[in-house]
C-alpha cells in the first residue's frame, strides 16, 4: 500500500518489516472467489507485494500496481513467478488498458485513494462474478499494550508532538461501497496475535508514511538506542505481542 511521495525512501524497510497476512485470510479469499489457478488478480496499492505474491499462485495472472516505483523494484526482487507483472501507477490511472479481473485486492491502501473515483473506475474492470477485497489492520497504529505506549513516548521525546496521521478517513468504507456498483458487502474479522522483536519494531517504524528517518537525521542511532532500552525495560525477553484485528470487506457487484 502506498501513495506517491508519502512512502519515499521506505521501500527497503517496507519489504522487510511490513507484516504479512494470516493463512486463514488467504484460505477464505481462495475459497470465496474460487481462485483455482484461473482468472486474473489486480492488487491495487500493492506496496512490496504482501498480498500479490501469496495470491499469484492461485490465479492465471497477477498484477501488482503501486505509485512508488521503488516499492515495485523491491516487490519484483521478492518473487520470480512468471505470472506476476508489476505496474507503476495508482487508482487515478485506472482503468487504463489493464483489462478485466476476477479479483481486485487493496491491502492497507484504500484509505489513501479517492475512494469514490476508484470504485467508479473499477466498476468496469471487475467481472460480473468477481469482486473486491479491502483489508486493513491496526499494525502498531494504536497503543493497546504498555510496550506500544513506550514506542509513542520515545517518538514524542525525539520529535515532539507527532504530525496528524495522513490517510485517515471519516466515512466508513462500507458507506462508500454502498453508493457504488459494489453494494453486496460482507465484513469478516480475523483476530490473532503478532509478535515483534525490537529490530522489527524499529524497521516497521521506518516503513510508514511518517518520514521518521528523515526527521531524526543524525539522531537515528540515539533514537534506536533509547527505544531499545525503553522496550527491554518493559519486556525483558525481547518478544512483544500485539493483538491484531484484521478487518476484511469483500464486495461484489
């Protein structure tokens, strides 16, 4: 998931430290959309392929599309599957000449788009028996745990009050979908736990739209040491558990 410019310089961290999705999530999509090795997939705002690559083996052709060319370079390096194509562009470039698809996925990306405009474009690109999948999880976004409060506290100590998070939407995705061709919506929630190490937490922080590495500049080593010390003071075994709620919207014409 990316939006042009917002993730500049983060692609290597995005590829290495952005968490994937659970097996139950993929199993449900494969069953729900009859992904039997036929059909075409478009992963819109694909980032470095966290959705595209696992699903590519279940379709005839998979296309990952993203406005950040560095993300696509990283994605291409992660998979050599012959049925994968990486396309530079975003939702504003649709429909283009991409053709029609059984499934369009948007993982942690729909909120970055002009959602109404994207759905209007996709209306002519999704097969009658196909549909959309919009998947979002918190991914360290909320301070549910004491160690997550520590992360926020150290960031504020080095940066002051953090900038407002961009990409926040007020109107629920379901309401936007209800005005589109994709009115038949099912909501499914996967709840599970994700475990992080200190290095993974720092790497993830460098993968977000907040340009943390640039803002820290030459204070990065001090920030990393302060965060490491503070985290280990709360959880000495260095394994940090995050409760995850993955919300999945599947929408059909």
